[in-house]
């Protein structure tokens, strides 16, 4: 009797468990089969466009007018009235070099010239009196000309003891100090005119033929938060065989926020390429993914598609991968859509 009761209880418990599981499965299936609401959307059919590619090269701001100041004679620096950052005008004294031997040569050359002129004057007077010959006068005339040239050379060398600013600008580098020995070819100072700047960029040889003197190109200076138009001033005729690049100089307009040495980006046009453009409103960003919804004409539903986007041009974005020309993409109400959502095309 006890075994019969136990068996009956187990059967009842199993039936109850089975009934509960069946009810849960039916409820779950019912929830899954609840149809999604129809969403009214706008559709755009993708078309393949031909557009010039835009490439960027980097460059550095430099002054159009800049000069490395060095001495043309050897001597000790006795005057250096400028410091780093000094503003100078054209003709201002930058460096003075002591060269006593040159001053002595000037005095010597001046004395020799005076003597040659006296001798020439005396012989010319004697020739008129018949007491001298033409050959003697001619020899003294040649000697006088040689003395004049020697005097001019010595006086020019004396002028080299002072170095003046070749143009108005700013001292951007100061290497020498008072008491240093100046030697020919050794840079003492660097002067630059910061009012006229240009960008020096190394352009790859593949783009060199697309850049011509007088072209207008966009220039971005991140440090100054500026995007300006520059004009190509110089293009090197040949590329460096090691780097496969060539220097290009681009003049830019004046701005008080620009400084020599700032980093710049230059936009250059590349070859024409096929591309697909899509409205920005069609792209929905979820985390690190960009998704769109493609309209299935046969079922009138939306199908989610992951895409790779490129450059943004106004209200259009470039599609690099994930879509093909001819497909119909939803461009409105994309935030309300799910994969398989019924659509009503407006």
C-alpha cells in the first residue's frame, strides 16, 4: 500500500513539473513571435562616385627671409650688442671684430697710394718740360693704379670687421659671445624675419608631379588652431634618391599666432578614385562599430550591416567597406531600428 502511494505521488509530481515547463516554453515562444512594429523611414540608393583622393604631408614653418651671420675675417669679437630674441632693423650693428693688422694695412696702403700719386705728379710735370719720358710716366701711372687697388682692398677688409643686419628681423640663434674668436664661415648668429613665413614640406615623389608653382593648398597648423590657404612658392625639380621625397615651399599669410618651427599639415590632391558616399544620418555608432540598416525590398525589412567609414565631407561620409553601389540604405530613424524590423518607405 505504501509503495502504491509513493508511486502515485511521483507520477503527480512529474506531471506537474512537465505541465509547468510546457507553459513556460509556450510563453517564451509567444514572446519571441511578437511582431516588431513597422517604422516609417527614408531610403537612399547608393551610387559610386569619382572623387579625387586627399593626402596629407607634414611640414615645418620657417621664415622666408633668414640668414646665418658669420665673419669674413678672423679676429676677436669686441662688440655684440644683441641677445637671443632681439629685434633689429636693417643696417643695425650685430658683431664687431677686432683686427688691428687690417687697420695697419689700411694705413700702409694709404701711404703707398699718396707716394705713388706724388711720384706721378712730379714725372708728369717733368714730361711737360721735356725732362722725362712717356714710358716713365706710364709706369708711374700703372703703379698708382695698383696702389689705389691695394688701398681699396685694405679698406674693404676693414669694413669686414663690422657685421650689420641684412634685413629687419629677430635674432633666433646666438652662438658667439664677446671675447670669442670669429673665423670665416663659422656661424655666429641667426636672424629671421617672422613677418613672412612659409611651410617647408617633404613631398613624396609619387605626388610631386601633381604640385605646381602657384597652386593653392590647405594648410593646418594645430598649435595655432588655424586652417589657412597657402600658395606653392617653390617645387624642387628632383627627388632625394634616399628618402624618395622632394622639398616644396608654401607661402602662407601672416598671423600673430604663427611661430617659426611650428608643425603643419598640408593637404594634397591624389589620383581620382571610386568611392561611395552616404548621408551621416544613416550611420549609427555603437561602441567601436559603425552600423547601417539595408532595406530588403523583397521582405520590406531592415537588415543590420557593419561598415567601415572614411573621410567626412559636410553631411556625407565615405564608405570604405561593408556596402556596395546599388544597395538601398535607411537614412532616417535608424536609432529606432532592429535587425529584421518591418519598414514603411516614405
